[in-house]
């Protein structure tokens, strides 16, 4: 995989946040949602992985099933088969990372490692299916991301953790952006919200400083066409969005 997650440099990259949710594919992080996103023109599937009690790398965002079943059944305390049964009972499909990679053998995935046990589970699947060249590993926690990267046999792209974002922000504010390649040269991207508390990350100057350090800047989760256009005008390299269909239309209109 080249420095661009897409393997080339499009006007901007569209990362489908847990797929594309439509009336035909109403549930996130499912093969149906991923298929819908790719059919709509998304470049990359953004997804989440947790580890089950039996070590399966599970494509799932939440720590438990409460949002879907009304029961606070913890993902990490149940085997894959039991979790699949619980969700199947309410009409929700559940997939392993392995199943997803096999179903979409040429698709690119942005994988958010949601717990520390998922780090080794993700690495095992990526190694076994030689998928290092089509994934980016990320996590809010540097420890989880680092654990996954250490266990993946081949070089793999990654993005900054929450604490690394704060360091990057401070270096830029202190006009020390020249130091970013020294400390963060191994990263590919900065995947960030527009703001956090009183801190804003969506100025043209901030984007330019990050890009000068060799990193791409992706914003999440951007669903408004007006916001999409605004961030692209500022120079963003990518958008993580629930509405990849809208982002595709904007890109087509910019060509």
C-alpha cells in the first residue's frame, strides 16, 4: 500500500463509517452495509474490531449488546457462536474479521482496535490472510494500536492515538511542526474530529502543518454535505462518514 490508503491520490478519500446504512442494509458493521458502501463508491471501509471470549476478531463497535438486544451482554465474555445467536434472534448479522476480509478480497479496511485482546486477534487474521497491504490499524489508545502493529508480520499503515493527537496539536501551536516527522514519521494519517473541547483541529494551517509532516488528515464523522465541502476546501485528505453516497456525489462534482 502506498502513502495514500487508496493506493493513488484521488481528490479526497471516502471512508465509509461502519459501512453504508440504508433501508436495504439497516445494520452497521455488516457485510450488507459494507457491500452497499463499496457499491456507492466508498474507497475504504472503516470498521471496529473486538475480541470474543474464544479469541475471534469480531467486527463490532460496542462493548456489549445492549443497544441491539436490550441486554448488557459483554462481547469479551461470550464466545462468537453465542453472540451470533443473541444478535440473530433480533435480526442482526454478526461477522468475524476473517469473514469480512474473505468476502471483500480487494477492499481496503480502516480497523479500529477496540480492546487490548483484539490487538492480537486482528494481527492473527491479517497475518494469515496476508492483508497487511490493505488495512490501516488505528485506536484511540496507543497501547492497543502498538500491540497490533508489533504482532503483524509485514509493515502496515496506522493513524495517531488520542494522546498523540494532543502532542501533534501542541507542537504545531508552538511552531515546532518540523519535529513531527521525527516523532510521528511511522504514522500514515491523523484521523480526527473537527474539535475536542476548546481545541480546534479544522484550520487550514493545522491541516497544512500535518500534511507537511507527511501525514494525511481525515475527519470524522462528517455527514453534512456542507461540512464535507468546507473541510475539503480547507484541504482535508479524507472524510469518515455514515453517508458515503453523499460524499461520492460531492467528489464527482469536483472532478
